[in-house]
């Protein structure tokens, strides 16, 4: 008797499913990546001014941090229901929800990074005539970059997972495949889509980790066991120039 197809027997691991549904898997993965990237980039662009506002003092920090925390606690179903009248059943609905969820992580990490900048570096830069904008972009943000990148990595991995919730409105990337497979419990589709989500999260984290190492070479120099006196000069080129001046 001929061996039954793994699709017929509904096996968890099924090569025939991968071959026959390759285009469907590719389209879902591309949509998943697109929604994640756009959401994280917009979230970062929104989080930076919010963090700058929050560091102006407790009068601003309390409302900003409180609002972003409250947004993070809103259930996804409720969040999408509230945004539905504004965006309809579109990718913009999912992206907006994911941006709001990412703010609590990004704002707090950017703020923590900025607050950790040594006051001596700020004073040295001001003494050399750095204005507020130049001080921020050439001194404070480079020194805050490790904390910012750590928050970006967490927000990205979280967004990869949360994107699947977009399947509620048909814009969930790999989440669409999981939702479609659940009524009939199509094992191969559930497992494949889930594994791809995990692989995307791991790949995104490793990519951002590599980018962080590329953008912050001074952190590797400090960690390489240089003499203590040399470590005090570790910092991004702009900061090193300020301190040398």
C-alpha cells in the first residue's frame, strides 16, 4: 500500500507542505517583516522626542512614562478596536498599535541612556561651545547608544511576536497562517509559521546586536582588558575629542 502523504496524516513536520505552500509562506514572512520594521522605526522616531521631553523634569517624566505604561497594558483586542474607526481594516491599524506598544520600552531605555551620560562630558562640550542640538547629537546620544540599542532589541523582538496579533484584522503576517490553521488544527502550518516567527525574532536580535557592536566600537575596546587609566578615555570619537579639549 502506498505511503500516505504527510498532509493527509496531518504530521507536525511535513516537507510536502513546505514545497506546496512556499509562496504563501514567503508572502506571509515578507508582510511580517515589513510590518515589524515599519512599526519599530516609527516607534523609535516617536520615542526619542518623548524621552527628551521626559528628561526635562518630573513634571514631564511622570505623564510621559505613565502614558506609555498604560498604553502597554491595553489588551491588543481592545487596542485594535479603539483604533479601528480611524484606520479601518488596514496595515496602518496594526502598525499604529505596535508603535504604541513599543513606546514604553523605547522611551525608558532612551531616557536611561541619556541620564547615564557623565556630567563631565556635558560640561566639557559646553565649554567648547557646543549648543544644545550639537551636544545632543554628538555627545549625549552616542554615549547613550548602548542603552538605546538594548531597548531597540527588546522592542523589536517583542514586535515580531505581537505582529501575529494583527491576524485579527487579516494583517498579521505569519499570524494569519496560524489563525487559518487553528480551526482544522493543521499541524504543519501551525508549527512552520511559529518556527518562522521565532527565527525572525532571533535573526532580528542578532542583526541589531551586530549593528550595536559596529556603532559602539569603544565598548569593545573597554571590555578588552585595557589598563584602568586608558579605560577612562573610552568613548565615541566626538566625546573623546570633547574630553581631549
